[in-house]
C-alpha cells in the first residue's frame, strides 16, 4: 500500500509465490484499474507498479483484513 514497487520487490514479500502467478495477478489488477504498470526504457528495462486512486481506496479494507 506504500509507494511504487518493482516486480522483484513484490515477489520477495510472498515466499513460494511463482513469478508466473504474480505476473498474472498484477495483470488482472491492472486490467480492473487497481494498479498501474510503468515501463521505463533503458538498460535494463525498469518496470514499476503503483496503486491507482481506486487501489488506494482499498487501503482500509486491506488493513481490516490484516488486523
């Protein structure tokens, strides 16, 4: 819920989660407008994910589930 994250950062948060599954879930979240994927050119290519306003609005729900 806090800031922009790279794929590898998110992958490290959930041990045992396959890169394929994380990639699928991020794509689904992007399709429904919860996260935004940003690709920064260069070498190596940098891909970052950030929450949209819609995603940030889910903060209280995520916090309640966490509690």
